[in-house]
């Protein structure tokens, strides 16, 4: 969990309007196993080729606190408030991407698979290879 504050201000004819949104988010990272996980087995080694971890969920805990200060010439419209809330959500996703959640998810994944292999096939060592992230390229034309 992490707390986040997002602020936005607008100026019109020397009049300032200000909006701040504050809230707590809970982010969970893991693996999209709809992508292929490949298992390569040799005499002494089992290697798992897996997708990179990613943010699987991001939820706002409770309700956000919203503070608005209306300017004299520039009141805050519903569209502007919605834009501020959208910016707040974008910033939360960016912050979650920067957190160490990916590393923790990968360590948990590897620890789980190592314990399964140790219980089922203790004579094998375990290795891991992370697939490159998917990239989508726009068609040229």
C-alpha cells in the first residue's frame, strides 16, 4: 500500500483554482500466465522460461479525499475534476510500476517453483529465464 497526492492548478486572469486528490492505493504484482510459461527439462536441470512480472491490480483503499479551491474567474467544472481524478489514477499506476513489487513477485514465483521441484524431483536444479516484455508496433503505411 502507498499513499498518493495529486495536485492540479489552473490560472485565468490572475485567478487561481486548485484541486488536490489524496488517497491510499493497494497494488499487487504477479504474472500473466495466459502468456506461455515454458519448462525445459534436462538430466540435471529444469529451466522455467516465464513472462516478466507486471502489475495485476491497483485498487483505491477507501474513498479519495478531494480538496477544491475555486478561483474567482475560473470555477472548477466536473470535467476538470474528472481530469484531475484521471491524472491521480495515472500517477498511482506509474508509482506502482516503480515500486519493488516486480522483484518481490518474481522472487515469490521462483521460491514456489523451487519448492515444488524439490518435493517432486530433488535431483534437479532449477533455473529461470525471463521472457522479453511484449511490445506492440504500429503498422507502417
